[in-house]
């Protein structure tokens, strides 16, 4: 089966986007994000101060966005108290959210976990013991139900690592292992690396919101090709995750209402 056919709809290389912001990251990516994230903050001391200082120095236009937005609010969701199978639960949620609006995705996710009288995904073994038709009854498409079962199988077999193991793996190994799961492509794994694991140097170069944000910051007429963004972003290393977060935020700044130009006000007083 080809790579294109294996991926579930919604994770084909996104020249397409968050979420929560939603996590789900921020602003317009092309699909709602299931990943939790903190809202932008203003003032105070940033835990990403070193990244912000580096980005201001190597990319002044991006530095101006940093000044307007304030400290980066990215906070990884993994921690000492996280459930042992957090990667499984996070990826299952991501699959449910693919290609759906935030409200519709949340509704269907609620119906799915209600199958086990829960408010979050149960253990993978519980899903494997559930007939696929029952998963479909909660509103999942055939492709998503099959993807979640494949994810559960690969979690039970150890291909999808648990919380303790995943923090010891490098980004490339995590990408290689998780993209063997049906419906999980590079973009989904990149979001997990950024918002769940807090990896500092991830660049989702095919993400629509990142590409549009870059075009906005650089005042380009069109968004760049992913490979062109990748070349430019070499200067952002080792903080490409924070740079990407500010590109999403740049699109939100563009939606803020503009103040009337002073010249027109000056004329009115004459």
C-alpha cells in the first residue's frame, strides 16, 4: 500500500493546519488541533527566553512579532504525573480530530470515550476488545475506526512507546515508529513532539498556518514552498518549535482590528 493510501484523511502532507489553539496550537492551521496549549501571554518572564533572544537576533522581522505577542506560552503536556500510555491517548484523540471542526471533533470524541463510560481514551487493550462496529456507532468513519484499532494494536505490541520510553527517544526515531500507524503521518507526529513532548527544534514545514505566517512576517505575496521555508529556518535552529509558534501567532495579529491612521485624524482637525 502506498504512503498516500495508508494515511487517513486529514494527515496527508499538510500544505494544509492547530489546535487549541486552540493546543491544539494556535491559529489557523488547516485543521483543528487536538493538542492542548496555553493561551498567549503578555508580560512576565518566558521559559523560552533563550529561544526568543536567539530568534530576535537572527530574524528581526520575526523579532517584531515576538515583541507584539509577548513570551511564548508553549507548555509540554507530558510530565511525571501523566498516564503511562499518554502517547497512545494523545494519538487516538488526534485521529478523531482529523478533518473535523473543533466543535464536531469534540462531540464525536465525547461519544467515543462514552463507550467506556470515560472522559478520556481507555487503555489500548480495552479498544481492541471493542468491536469495530461499536466504534463506528459513536460517529467514527470506517477509516478512523480502523486507524484507532491499528494504533491500539501497535501500542499493545510496543511499537508505539509509552510515556517513560518516548522521552528517551530522539525525534527521528519517534517519527519513524509512529508513522507506521495507519492514519498517523509526519504532521501529527510533529504536533505531538511540539505540544506533548515539548521538543525545541521541530519545524512543521508543510503546515498551512506556518507557511502563511512566514509569508505574512516576510511580506511575501505568496506562501513559500516547504523546502524554501526549511532552508530559511536553518537560522532558527535549535529553536524552530518556538519560531513556528510565533508564525501561527502572526496570523492572529493580522486579524486584530487596525487603528485609524493618524493622517486622517490630522486632516479632520484642520
